[in-house]
């Protein structure tokens, strides 16, 4: 990758927020606390689902994988971002930048697929209750999750190989919080048409495809809920979907804003704020969304806390 001065670019430099050096330490402390909460909340959710028999259902099986992926997804981005904040910038070698981009794409894609699978699971539970147990068998669940991981791996591999065959010219500074394709495209020289097509293909086969599954599933769910005569029955049925809808809105809303729009003329600061929502804030909030708005999770958490208090008594 030859720069305008004829030298070969062997590394990138993350400069996010370096124009505001006084923000470095406060932002470092804020995002460190967010990251620790992300790890604690999602690890707690995974552990709670494993130890409580009441949560050994398909919905919580998918939620456990979502929590695991959220931990990995956040860990691919936040530690490097913290280093950049503390040191007022961070140098990333070409392979390291490519690796971060690969893991971000891998786990973000799996997140999308898992949220779509959870919507399909709610559709079966609400609209096909008599067939739910026979369709959502343990083998079927593992097959669906394996498909999500496989599709995420394929998407990440293709996008990473395509993105890092670009020719980069001039400045090697990335005014962003991690190595992502939109800021990398701003550093390219020559024709990047093929790489931009990859962005569109990724968007079509990941974000809109998953959103179609989610929207169709919830259209059927809403129709089924409206057919329930009692208001209490409608509220109870909808409450099982409320947490998932909240998580979907947070995650897909920010992804759509970032990837399904014209990036020309957009400010880097605006992009950074949006990217922090889906890389830092959403993974942190997911376990709290599912615990605070879900009766079964709250009951399981209370039982676990009661058992720990009982075991700690002499």
C-alpha cells in the first residue's frame, strides 16, 4: 500500500477523540465501566441460563448465545478503544487492523442472525404453540445456531479479504474508534467500486434479510395477539416479546443508520457517536433489558441470590 509520498503504509493510526485531549481520561473511565458491566451482565446471563432449569427453553438457549456473542463482540472493539483514549491515539499494524475488522464483522453478523432466530422462536411459540416443542428440538436449535455462526464466518471472511485488497493513499489516520469499512474507504485511492459493492451485499444478506424475518414474524405475532379476547392474555403474550423488540430496535436502528445510508458529507463525530451505541452501549444494555423486563429471568435471579445467601450462612 503506497502512500502519496511513495512509502509503504504498514500501519494505521486510530485518532478518535484525539482532537479533544481533555476528554481522554473521562471517556476512558466511562467506557471502562461500560465494558466491565458488559462482561459482568452477559457472563451473569449465560451462567444464570445454565444453572436454572426454568430457563432451559429454546428462547433462553438463543439468549445465552446472544449474551456470549455480545461479550466477544464488545471485546473485539473496546480494549483497543480504551488504549487509544488513554494514549491519545493508537497505532495498529496492517494485520492487527484486519483482525479487528474480521472479528467485529463476525460477531456483529452473528448478533443479527441470533436476533432473527429469536424472533422466529417467538413466532412459533405464539402462533404455533402445539407444534413448538416438535419443531424447536435441541437438534434444531443447535443447527440454527451453527448456521448463524457459519453465515457470520463467511460474511466476515469475504468482507475482510475484499476490504484489505484496497489501495490506501496518503494519510493513514483513521478518525474512528476501530477499523471499520466506512472510515477505511475514506483512505483509499483509485477505484473502490468492488469494495463498495461488498458493503451493499453485506447489508442485503445480513441486515435487511434478518429484518425481514423479524418483521414477518412479528406481523404474525401481532395478528395472533389481536385475536386473544382478554386484555390480560394479550398483555401477557406481548410481554414475552417486549424485551426482544427493545434489543432489536437498539441494535438494528444504529446499524441501519451507519451502513444503509449515503456516507458522503457525514461527519466523523456523528459516525463515532453512532458506532459507540452499537459497539459499547447495546451489548451492555442487553442483559439488563432481558432481566428487568422478563419475569422468568427475574425469578431465576432472585432464586440464585437466595441460594447464595443461604449457602453463605453458618
